C-alpha cells in the first residue's frame, strides 16, 4: 500500500456553535483517505496557534475562506508527493511553509486539520485503527475522562466566573464504567437544578447553564449531585475545575464579576486553597492567569502534592513551555490541545515533554467542536492517561465518549483503563 500523498482538499464545514471551521481531506496514491476537522476555542491562550478568520460582516467575522483556500492551494501543492507515514516530515513542511511563530499566515486551523487528516490517511493505508497507528508498538491505555457538569465563564456569557465544573469518576475500573458513573451524576445535577428552579438550558460544552449566586454555590451543588447519584465524593467521583483565570485575571488582579470582588494573586490562591480544603477537588486547571507564573508556582507549592494543577493557557501545548514549567514547578500537568500547537507532531512533543517531566497529560477538546473524534485516539494511542471533552450531552461531545467506548470494546480483555492512578496520591480527598 502506498503512503504517498496524492491530493489534499479543504472545505468549510460548521462547528457546534454554528460557526464555520476547516475540514481537510487527504488522499493517498492508490486510494486510502483521511479526514479531520479543526476545533475552535473561545478562551484562548495568548501564545497558541492562530485561528485564521476572515473578519468582516459574514458569520460574525468567523468565516474561514482564506484558511480553506490555503489548504486547497499552497498546502496541497507542498504536500503532494510527501509520505503520510512520515508525520514529522509532513508537519515540518507545514511549519516551514507557514513561516511564522504562531501559524498566523496559513492559519493553525488549516494546518491542524491537514495534519490530523494525514494521520488518518496513514492509519487507513496501514490498515490500523487510528489509536493503534498513534501507538505504533507502545502499549495503549483508555484515558480517565474529565466531564463537565456546569459550564461557565466564556462558555456561558460569563454568568459565573469559573469556566468548567467537572467530575472525574476516579472509582471506576473501566472507561465504560466511568461514563456510567458520570451519566448518573449529570442526571442528578440536572434534577437538582430543576428542583431548585435553576434549570436554564446548557452552556457551550453541554454542561448545565450556571444560575448560581456565587462560584462556590456550584461546588456545593456538585457534591450534592455526586451524593444523590449514590457515590462517595472524592472516593468514587471527584471534582475537577478549569478556572480559566486568564479570562478574568491580569497583572495580578482577578475580577470576580459574579461576586463583585477584585482579588490579588495571594487572595486568589487563598480562595482556591480554601475550596480544596472544603470540597473533593482532584484537579484544577489555569488557577491563575497566563501572565502570573509566580502565582502558579505558589499555588502548586501549596496544593500540588494532592491536587493536579494543569497548565492550559500558560502552556498552550508547547513542549518548550512544558519544559520551562517543569523547571519552575509552575504546574504539575499539561493540557494537550492539537489546535493550540497546529500540528500533530508538535502536539505529541508537548505530550511527551509532559510525560518526561512526570506531569499529568490531559488531551482536550475545545469549546467549539464537531463530530471529529481524533483526540480520543491520540489520548489512547499516546497513553496520555486523561481526556477532557466537555459535558455528557450534545453529540459533538458524545461522539468522543462513544468512540472511546468502541475502542475499549475492540480491545476486549486487552483493554487497560487509566484510573485514579494518573492523579497525585489522594487526589480528591480534601486537603487537611
Ligand atoms: C479550555 C477549553 C475547553 P476553550 O479552556 O480548556 O473547556 O475551552 O476551547 O474555549 O479554550
Ligand atoms: Mg482551559
């Protein structure tokens, strides 16, 4: 079977927010094809790959005709004749062709769609499932899922400041069981919202719309939902938060709009450490803003032995930044988002840098998603250990959870599930 790239095509498709996005299709000589779609973030790190948009009036400025034209023009010409089984070579060609530090010229949305489509095409030509192609001969493992129950921040009109209130089914012994447990918690949370007259639909990633009077009220309700679903908070099901603090914090000042308070870095750390004492929190992402590395270091020093501290905006899926954070002990885990890097090879490098540093590694979707399930295979094939996709609702999210179920089923008795062992010891048990 030939791995030589014959044709690359781009087209405009639509994402879960009804916005245009880039789909790429790669055809190899002899027929195998691969297809992938770029996702899109709403709360973005300053240093991530540029999501190239047309601007202007159409579709709120979100159109992607230039990015799609780059796929059909320059990128298609540059990739024709390269080998899809040389992912690093293809991605190096994309990086060289773009020529900018953040893929601003071709668009990170164009490059990631093409890069992932090449990965799919190579797996197809090899006759392997995508996760197995990603693993090559290394062991694979189903990730521990991190699933949103309430959505806030930039994904819910800033109704509450905190962006993601999630759960991790740390007591589960398989991926399928982790979903079973999460489904019960999601249902229980919905029932509690309805009973208290707070059912008001869902946010961008399918979590319940957060009609709360304070950020902490959501934490209390989450614990009640875990209990109502029949689980022991912390032992069976733990809480995971994405504070997304870069959205409301800058220059060491954090403006909590809902509570009409402005906190400095120390007060912000005190607030979060207090939550870690009172609630079964296993993981916190972006607790401080991307411009507050000293705050991150202080927070990680305070809770990092018990709580996973994830860098998202701060690390932007950059291997160099991960190595820097490991040196500075700014965080102890890295979020891995392919479109933050702009190519599969750079995404893998960030994941491997995290693993080499002993970090937790969490492959993640974006708030703007589609039916594309590539990240499930990356998380499993690269043995990332964790996967964050949004809520337990809406098909752009469920498509990923269901794909992981298929992978687990296809592995049968050989399936290995990353349970709570991927988290720091005692994660989810409240801090003393
Ligand atoms: C994040 C993601 C997913 P966005 O901050 O981790 O929740 O959001 O895609 O909007 O950056
Ligand atoms: Mg985040």
